[in-house]
């Protein structure tokens, strides 16, 4: 190959320009993603709990303190409940909608656009209406969904929604499901469309019933899409902030690490805020790093 | 097809029963689809109807019903009308709307431009370890932004950056880079290599190839990234909360301020505000939905 015999100078001549073209981005990302993550980690290992500068390095002390703090564990527990309902809801409805729309539906585009539209709205805007829908008043004073249940003869479904101390976080996940199920639907639809037509034809030739065709031929092909959807939805769940701030404000009842971090940082406890943030980053990395590796590997195999 | 599979289990049913079953399952499918449409659109109904009710009409018992008096009827009778909600919301949000446009449009354009340059290099004009560098850039779009927020807030204070949309504009450009790069890279992956070879034979350098061959065919990808960046910057609340205040921040902050200040009796104004604040992104979605979905799907990497 001629490239092997090139002199170093010509190698620089061919690598130099592309490197220069992406240099601004590389520098920006290096500083504002990796640099700031490094500073954040460093701050989290100091005793900077006020506006005063840090006086000393405390190692992992802040981490130990946080991980044994009831309030932080409560926020993690809330996040877990939220995540379970959020993932189950978006995956269930997203999959169901995609399946229903998968083939031969008149006005498919209209249905798809309607299911997906909440994605275009901000959490702050949807929070306004969901705060109304999830009003905790019951009986005569009920409004929102409780009133709707009552008037439909489903009064037993009335509940205090997010004011419930145990299951309140599950109620907060409802708007999130409403907002993002359409996104999961779009992913699954792309997955359905990606199943080679020959596979379907072959199964039909073999006399497989419609259900068997799905069960044994099409669903198994959706594994990678389901994985993508799961990773994306989980990491969105970890970041949930806007929705909670908009529906309940930053209160203890519905606190998750993201809103707790806000409360702590506005109280100028820099070290603690940085500690919460690092834990959030680690939680996200657990999903994201293997996923990026996986897609990278798949891409290389695909070439 | 039926002839090709004479032993099919489905065929053992009498044709009439089969047709009946097919009609039944088709009907069930459409009934389900329509039920879900109603569920998904319920919040929209609530937003519109509540925004049109004057405070006097707000009553839990009739909260799901249409307004007792429509604003145009009430207007002739005098007294407060549902339009007052809209006036109130407009007055609360109007100052921030212009600022938000001034922030989102340049942010979308600049990160798209940088993204196309990056995407070109990472897919068509690579350098050694370009893939690794690309993955490292990509990681930036998955981090919880809290992980950089504490130092970012400190940096903003140290540099004396203002608590308004100017700072947010810069921030949106920076953190929009990974997704824009990704979208352009995926788009350019489908460009046939022969085009590049031809231009290399012609002796065109990198910049000329990019400017005269690649940029002209990049319009669809630009539409996707511009829409995506516009929508996410418009809807952003996290950076707005940490880095700006209501006097200089974007519309999401103004809306939140309006909504949090509202009592139950004043839901109408917050709902009108939510509709006003969502109008630009909803319009983009309705008119350019296809491209919006394109941006969405790129979030799943491949």
C-alpha cells in the first residue's frame, strides 16, 4: 500500500486538515464535558459546603456521608419507583402502538403523529396540565382525573396521586409515559419495518398463522430495538427533573437525585451537589458505556 | 398466497368464519387505536377548554365540561371572559418569547454547521482513531448535565457571564454538538465513496470537497439538526433554571413562573400560557414532522 511508504510529512499533510476541522469541537468537548466532569469530581472530594473556598481534600468522605443519608436514599428509592413505572409504561404502550400500526392501517400517519406529538411539548408545559389532572382532591371537591373517574362510575379509582407517600412517584411517572411512549413506538416501528420481507414471506409459505409469524419470526428480530429503547428510556428516567419541578416543585415527597442536587446547589453546598452529580453520572455510565461499546462493535461487524 | 399453503391451519376454518374473524380483529384494532388517540389527546382538551374559562366558571363539578359561557358570548355580556386568561398569559410570556427565539435560532444554526463539519470528518475524511474520538464526543450527549453543572455555574460566575439567554445560547451550542455530529455522520455514511474519489482525482482538497460536493447534498440533515436543536433548546428547562433568571431567561422559565404563581382558580392563565409556549415547537412538529422524527431516531445511535 502506498500509504505505508509515505513520509511522515505527507502523513501529517493528510491527517492534519481533518483534525483541524474537528479541532474546535474536540477542544470544546474536552473542556466542557471531560474537563468539567473532572472539576466536578474534584469539588466532590473537598469540604466546600458553602460559598467559602474549600479548605481541604476529604477523599470519599462526601460519598460515604451521602450514601448513608436517609434523604438521599429516599430520593434513590423514588427514582427507582419512577423508573420502573416509566419504563414499563413506555415500553408497553410504545410496543403496543407500533404493533397495531405495523401494517395495513388506514391513516397510519395520522395515528402515528398523534401518538408522537407529546414529544414536541416541553415537560414544563405538560406539567401545567398534569398538575391539574393529578389533583389530589377526592369526592365533591375532586377535579382532574379523580373527577373523571367519579363521573364515569369508577370512583374507586380515585387516589391522591403524587401526594401518596408510598406510591406517589408512580403517579409522577404517568405524564412521563404519556410524553415518551410515542418515542418508543417510533423506535419499534422502525424495528418492525427492518424485518426482512423474505422472512415474513417464508413463514407464510410454511403456513404459519399470523400470531405464530409474530411470535416466532418478527418479535425475536426486535431484540436490538428493544435494547436501544430500554437504554434510552432508562437514561431519560435518571435525568428526570423538569417534570417534577413543574408538577410538584422541589419537595421532599417527590425528590429524586436530580431535584435534590438542585436544592443542594441553590443552598451553595458545592461539594455535596458535586457528589450527587457524580453518583448520577456513574449511574448513567452503567447503562451508556456498555451500550456505546455494543453499537460500536455492531457497526464494525456491519461494515 | 392461499394456494401456496394448502395445509395452512388457518385454511381449515370455513371461509365465512375466516372473513368474520378478520373483520372482527380489524374492528378491534381500530377501536383500540381510537381509544388511545382519545387518551393521548385528553390533556390537550383540558388545556384548551380550561384556558377559555373565566375564573368565575371554574368549579370542580364542571371542570371537564365545555365553558358555560364561551369567551365570545361572555364578551358581549361584559365582565371577565376566558380571553382574559390569554391576555394575562401573553403579558407574562411575551417578553421572553423574543429572547427565546434569539437564543434558539443561532444555537441551532451554529451547532448544525459545526456538526456537519465533524460528521464529514468522522465518516468520510477520517484520521487515525477517528472512531474513538467520535465515541468520546458522543458520550457528551448521554451524560446527566448535573455532572457538569456545579463547575459550569462557578465558571459562569467567574467569567461574569450574564444570567440570561446569551449564556444559554453558548451552552446550547456546546451541548448540542454531540447529537449534531452524530446525525451528520450517520447521514454522510450513506454518501457513496466514489464521489470523494472523483474529487480527489480532480485534486480538490478537503475544504473544497466539503464545500462544493458535501454541503450541497446536506440539506436534509441540516433540516433535521436545526429542528432538533431548536426544539430541545426551546423546551430546555434544566440549563435555564441553573444559569438564568426570569428577567433574562427563556420562555420555559417564564411559563414555570406563571404556573407556580397560579392558584387553582387561575389555572386558565397557566393553561393558556402552556399553549402559547408550546406553539412554536408544535408548529414545527406539525409542518416538518418527518424531519423531527429523523432527529428522534438518531438518538438511538444506530
